[in-house]
C-alpha cells in the first residue's frame, strides 16, 4: 500500500509539472500579446502560434485534478472546501481565456477580447503561483481545517511565487513564440526574450533567497526528499543559464527546451520539498499521501489505467506538435487561420 501511495504522489506531481511546462507557454504568450504587438495581424500570429495547442495542454490540468480526486479523495475534498474561492477564480480565468480565443475573430471589435485574453492568462498564472507558494511554505491547518482565509494566502511566500510564476511563464511563452514566428515580429520577440531572461534570473535569485520551503516545518534538508529538492533547484538554475546560452546562439528551439526543463525542475523541487504532504500544515495537521489516499485496490486499478493511457496522451501530444510545427508569419495571411 505504501509503495502505491508514493507512486501516486510522484504521478500527482508529474501531472502538475506536465501542465505547467505545456500550458505555461500559452499563458505567457497570452499575458504579453497586447504588449508585444499593436497590429491585428501580429496579434493573430501570436494566437495562431498557440491556437492548435492550448486546449490540448489543459488536458494535463484536468488529469491532475482527476488524479487528485481519485487517488487522494480526502485531499481533494479539503482543497476544494478550504481553497474554493481561488480555485473558482482560476477556473473562471481559464474559461474567460478560452471564450476570448474563440470569439475574437467573430467580432468587429476584438480589443475587448484581447483584454480578456490578457486577464484570462495572468489571473490563473498568478493565482496558481500564490497557491503553490503557500503549499510549499505550509498552510495554517489545524483540527478544524484551514483557518487562513483568502487573505491568508497573500503572505510573503504566496506573493513571491504569484509574481515569480507569471514572469517565468512569460519567458517560456516568448521562447515558444521565437521558435514559431517569422518576420519582423520574430526580431521583436527575440530581443524581448533576452530582456525577460535577465528579469527571470533576478526573480529566480530572489526566490532562492526567500525560499518558501524553508518556512515549512515539515521540510527535512537531509532526507531523501530534501536532498532531491536541493538538487532539483540546482538543475533548474543550470537550465535557466542554458536558456541564455541558447539565446546567444539564436538556437530558439533549444532555448525553449531549456526553459521547459527549468520549469520542470523548479516545480519538481517544490513537490520534493513538500513530500509526502499534498496539503502541508505548519501546525502539524498534514494532509499527506498516506492519510488521504484511496484504497489499495483503487490505487492498483488507477496505476494500470495510468500505465496504458498516459503514454497514449503523451504520444498524441508529440504527434500534434510535430504535425503542426509550421512557422507563422504575420505578413503572410495564408499562415493565419484564427
């Protein structure tokens, strides 16, 4: 039983990481779209670069939520009871963004939908950042549940990650756009990518200085999970430095891959640091993989299902990315379908 609980904690973390490294670049592109481009064709080019992928990327968010519900039902119940308002706002933002993508091309006044794309990208990124910042630092959970309220999430750790995550996703989005876009807009995006790299490295250093996991009383620096946490942060730093090296060489695809690895290791470090707790408590009432999991039989069935279908989803996404790996040029109308 314990082995399966560990396996599903790891899978739970992997599903969340898969969401952020995939949907992260289109959230970043959505945040910056109105600042990068003034011409309608340039905005259309940005939307076309993420249009075939954003809804497929969000499958990982649904899967992460579904895995939480099935593998750790108690954690799911507590999460949606205690953090209902921020989770509702995240969902509302994602719905707003999806609707705006669809309606923008069906109206004579697209500017309002451009604004909603911005809000629908920024809100989920910032709110998810605040949520994970608090998870890594620990929540004030006692025998009566979470007692911090919505305002309680706006502490130093929550605000730090609420600011850091959108910045990292903006860099991730710019690197994706620099890989996908041609023409004059490419030069603008490439230069902005360099600027955002410097902003990201400064943000990363500040994040490490005020590392949220240090405030978590459950964190054990010399445990296996603690050592993994430290190693993953080192790997994330190496990946972020690699982004700059690839940018200097104008290897835009490999710069994007380096950013992909940076986000993966950054989140992996956070999940390793909070192991085995899904909802860590600063007051000793942790909701963990061991006290919130489903039965052994349920976890066995879920493991079998995951072994079959997760590789299928990964294979399908790789196929889609390869199939639609064409360049988008705002000056060539035939490349713009949205």
